């Protein structure tokens, strides 16, 4: 049977998930009006830290559903909207769900391929972790690795066998910040809801990534809500079972 390094996958995993779908409700869109004060005006503007705005990140995107899957296409197109991100795609040639962090001895090369909407990248005829290793072997030096968006949530025991998480865990063990992201299972997963949350995660952790803080592994799960809206983000350790 397939040998899975279960301990290695779970070490350092920060479980991040959107807890559930909430019922439809209208949010108060009003804002507090700005009021004038009698404070003296500044004659010299204070210095502005533009480090984050001026620093580019190289984002390596992979998945376990294959380079032609809808989920990876959604997140790639979302991230390429940000001019401060350089996005490269290295993903399995075919669906490799459930292969954890399995790799092919000796490694595998990448072959020019595209995502569903035609974004150029490379496909690897192996496992998700092979795709990460192949990119690194081709002298891709990412600042951060995004794995997903997977079709179907990766929670509880699925974390240990998920190729999506396995690819991210492989990157983290090699010293890179990584995010595994999955969309709640549905006939038509709402990838458009998870993709912007990936961009938000990058913005939140960008300075730590730029500062070369110790690598961390995150697992983000976003439900596909048939109606209503998403509840706030919550964090929890991975459950051993359901």
C-alpha cells in the first residue's frame, strides 16, 4: 500500500477554516461620518512605510486535482490581478487526489501546459509533491506556495491523505510558507468565494514572508454555501477523526 509520512504532514499545521454557512442577512453598510477637529494641521507628512506595497512575491501555485482543474484556474486568475505578485504554475498533469506527500524517486520534469483558461504553466506526470520538487529543481525560488483550490474540503483525517495538503507540507518542510486551500464539496464548488480569501491570506502574512520568518503551513477550508453568506473565519487544530 501507499506509505504516507503522516507525522511530517501534520507537524506545524495551523488549521484555518471558515466554520459554516450563515443564513441570508443584510449587513449595515453605513459608515461613521468623518468630522472636522480643531487640531493643528501637520506641516510635514509623516514617513510612510511602503515596504509591503513595493515588495514583490513569487507565488508557486500547485494542486492535486491536476493543472486543468477549475479550482487552480480560479486561484491563479485571482492572484494574477495583483501586480505585486509573480505567479508561476507547476501542477500534476492529472488528478492525484489522495496521494498525500508521496513523491517519485529521482524526481520528474515539467512539461509546458496551461490551466483551463489558458494561463501558462508546467504539468508534471506525477504527484502533487513531485510538482513542488520539479519547480524547485527548475530553479524556481518561490516566496510562498499555494496548493489548491481543491474540490472538496480537507478536514479531520483527510488532512493526512490529501495531496493538496501534502504538496503544501512538502514546501514547508523545505522552508517555504505554504497554504493548502479547499472548497466545500458540491456539484458546483464555489471557487469564486475561496479565491479572494487566498489573496487576503497572502496580504495578511506578506510582511512575515518578506522578513523570512520561520516557514508555516496553513490549511484553509471554505464551504460552498447554497444560500446565505459565510460566517467569520475560525482557527482550530486538525481533528484526528470526525
